[in-house]
């Protein structure tokens, strides 16, 4: 199992009573001097993760203080030069919201070369709030995601000169990528999903890694089973692996771990959005919208409202002393039938630099050795350098 360090790089210094932190929160609440210090702090922690033997994950969001990594390829490019060993995962490129997938392909190829082939390239559909900020049509955003991935792959692997592309969403002339990726034929592709079993099935067929975030084990198991069924039982090609992201905090005592876990829960409780931004028409099928409205009307609790113990039982949070964290990871591993990548959100909100680094260090030294050899559910992919 591979373990990855992750933070959304938040700017937590906004009014706690703000009715929304998505789209409409005025940027006057941001102090650029504080933001500058935070950016450099987060980059330092990524470098520390590399030194500890952890891999690194990045993402991006827009028009929200919960994530000020608004251009993850820039952060990725910095880390490609500053780090030495870590795999560098961007999860990911919101290609369905970008006007030019070829630009994405160029950025990723350049980063793969700078890092000597350490890039793991993720693609995401993007959260519903950002449909408004990007002025994108929510209808067909899933189709644009998959077509954008296909176009990037074609650009990376066509090395005989320019080609023309005619698709449903993009029409391109004289595509001739310079540079091409360091890895042959291209970096490992990752895709995320949370409800539809078709996404993990499609990932298995294509050899992509499928990742899902902060879901209870009861919801994760069907997604991972769908991936395994498509890859193993039907003998389909590829099968990059499966990944899960929980909140993770490791401490020397249970008391200190509780403090860290409470600080991590900030991520679940802080991301408020006004109703009109939560579900733009066409973003999800009608049946999914109806189900969500029924759950809301019934007052059904969500993971975001759960206690620390409820979050731990679900596997959304894994916190405690090193042996306890290792046991919680193994329990979740057994409950979902195994997985290959632990994407640790081990920083959120106001958590200090020292507490973050202490948790990372304790995990790397005392937890990681206990889980590193957990059997992978798919073959390990070995990246090869282009000759």
C-alpha cells in the first residue's frame, strides 16, 4: 500500500459566521501576507513528506478559502523540482471545466519531465459549485471529462507529427505535443467518483486508478467491488488500482490524537455553500437529486455531522496512537475488500505546522511499516522512462 500526504491548503482565517464560503465570500477577508506565509508553509510540509518517504497528493478548488491551491499544476511544478523521491499526484485536473485539454497535456508532460517521471496524473469532473465560477454547462460535464482524458492521451502518445482532432466537445488542429511525457507511454491516470459504479468499472477497463473520498465503508465497498469485478473476473486489460481518502491523525497519546482529530473535522464542517450553488440543474441525474432531497427532508444525518467516534467507525476518520491508526486502516481495508492507496488528509483548518509534521513523522516511522506490505488488489505498475 502507498501512503500519500494531502492538504487542501486552506486559508482558515475567514469569519466563522459567514453564511457561505463558496463562490460569494468577499476576498477582502483574505490577507495576502498571511496567504503568502501559508503557501510557503504548505510547500515546506510537502517537502518534509518527501523526506519522510511519503508520496504527495494535490488538488485544486476555486473561489473558496477552504482551498487556496487554485492552480495545482503550479504547485506541482514547484514540487517536481524541490522533491526527489515522492510520486506526485494531481487529483486532479478539472478538464471538463478547462477550455483546452491540450494545454493540460502540455503542463503535465512538462512536469513529468522536470520530476524525471514521478507524475501521477488525475482527472476530475469538478465539484458542482465551480460550474458557476467557470461558466460551464453542467449538462455533459461527465462526457467532457472522459473526452478530455482521451484527447490528452492521444496528444501524449502521438509522436509522428501533427494530428487533427474532431470530437463532440473539442475540435483541434495541428496537435504536436512538445515535450512529451518522461514516462512511456504516459503517466498513470487517476479518476475520482463517489456514487456511480460505472466510473470504477470504466477505470478498471482502461487501467486507471479509481479514487474515492471520505465515504463510509458501506458505500466504498460497492465501488471497489465494481472495480475488481470488471478487472479480475472479466479478465479486462489494465487495472491501475483503487484509492481511498480519509482524515488521518497520528499522535503519541490518545488525548493528543483527539485534539488533532477535532482540528481535522474542520474540513467537514467549514465548507458551507448557498443552496443555489449545491446542485446545478443537469449536474447529476434526476434520480440522484430526488434521493438527496428525500434524505434532506427526512433529516438523515450525514458524515459531516457525525461525532468523532461515528467518523472513526465509518472509516472517514482514522486517528489515535500509531498502533491504533494501523489497526483502523487494516479494519477499513478488510471491510472494503482491500485497496492500494491511502490518501491521507492529515492537515486541515487551523492545525499548526508542528502538529501536522509530528503526525506525518509518527505515521511514516511507526504506522507505515505496519501497512506498507498489505496485499495490493491489482498488479503494481512500473513506470518506464522514455528512451
